[in-house]
């Protein structure tokens, strides 16, 4: 039976077409999906194009292509199963990492010679980026910040390609908060990023005693983010939620350690932006929640900044020292006066005699 292997719009036209490449295409006007599935080994195929002229359904067809046959069955054949445990992780605002495992051993049908990684902006669209690799990890650079990317992976033997894995997705990190040039007292002031997507709210997450090599923001689960009180009582550095900011309350200036409280209105949770420890390194990131289903992405870490060093003595200590010096001086003056008076009395007594 004739089947629709793909739908091609005018703007997506490319002359090269591979029948059986496992791609999905979508007819955008009505959302219909078409699967260009694997071909049967040792079988003849031919194709034609049906071109639709207008929305009234007028069309014409091309002639049939020449008949062509797929390769005969080999000791190996195409994989019957997709790669397993496909995961995509945001490394930064400009890079992603994709990892996966080989198909089930019972379904590889021979030695896997390479993998094809397909990256798209929409769930079912044709690959916007396609990579062929022998390893089971791919790092992708030069992607856009705060952008959703979908990924699927297929495996190939010497005979051909199998089927794609299920689609998984991730947001790249947003651009990092910046340090403000206005720094006052024992707090740290940052310029937050206003997310370029629709969002409900975001957390400002802070961490002390951090280095440039600390965990990626995307590696922290929401359950890893604690309160200020729990973070300061812990012997190990812990990321804590210093504030929650709704879309309508957004302001670029944020002062870490200003002692303010903010509340997440939807569930009444409170977050305390408590005082910072003197002479201590801090950095922050933003966790942006897109919707009520819990979809989110994080920004990159801000630059590391240190609070001011603690003075050896406080103002109270200085005042006490000054007061002590003054008292000692007064006592010394009194002692000198008493000595002088004593001498004068003795001299007067001697004169009278």
C-alpha cells in the first residue's frame, strides 16, 4: 500500500531525501505526523511526490521514481531497538551534553558502528542539528541561552540505522547574574537576569565557600535547595533559597544578605535573605520556573564575590580602649597633684618650725 513517508513545506524543501531514515515530519496546518520508518531488507521500493497547490485541495503528482532495492539480509541487520537511557544536560548557557546507552543486546542485531543524535527546537520537527558519532556522549556548543532543545538518538550497524529513542528535552542555562559596581557594607549586590521566556517566578539561590569548580546549577535538584537557617547551621556548604521573585515583582538590583523576607504567594512559603558571613566567598544563580507543572531552567553561576573581612576589634572595643586610656590619664594626674600637695605641706611645716 502507498504510505506517506514525509510532508515537506515550501520553506523546508531540500533536494536530498532518504527513504527509511526514521525521521518524523509534521503538517503544521493540522498537526498530522508522518513517520519515515525503516525499510524492509532485500525489498523493492519506489516513490512519487504529491504536490498540493492550494488550501482547496488542488494537487498533481509526479511520475514514479525508478525502482530501487534495499540491501539483502546480512549477518547483521539494522537494530530493532533504540538507544537506552538518553539524557540531555545543560552544561552552561551555551553548551549541552547528551549521553546514552546502547540498545538492548537482544535487539542490536550486530555490532553498533555509530550513533546519530538529532537536536530540534520542536518535539516532532525535522532535525535542525544532526551529529554522527561513535562514542556514547556528545557535547554540543554554541547553543542559545535559556532555550528549550529536544533530542533523540538512533543506533546503526554496518547494514543501516534502527529507530530513534523517545524524545527528551532540556533548557539551556540562562545568562549569569552580574555583580553590581555598587557594593555597600557586608552585603553583595547583583544585577539579575530578566528571563526571555514566559515564566511564573524564580528563586535566587546562594551558596558560600564556593569555587569555580563547584557543581553546575543544573545538577541541583529542587530538593537540594534548602533554607537560610539550614545552610548556616550546616558544616558543609549548601545552596539556599535567598528570595523568590514573581514576574510582576522583578527588579534587576538584588542585595544578598539584606535581611529581607519574601513569600511565594501560591503556597505561602517564606524565604529569608539572611546576613552574610564576613570574609566569605559567595555566588548565586537563578532557578526559573516556567509553568505550574514544575518545568524550569537555571542560569549560570554569577562571579564569585567576597564579603568584607571582619575587623580585629569592633567599635565597642575601640570605645572601651579609649575610655581606659582616659581613666588612666586622669588617675595619673590626680596622683601627681597629690604628690605635689604632699611636698608643699611638708615644706610649709618645716618653715613654721
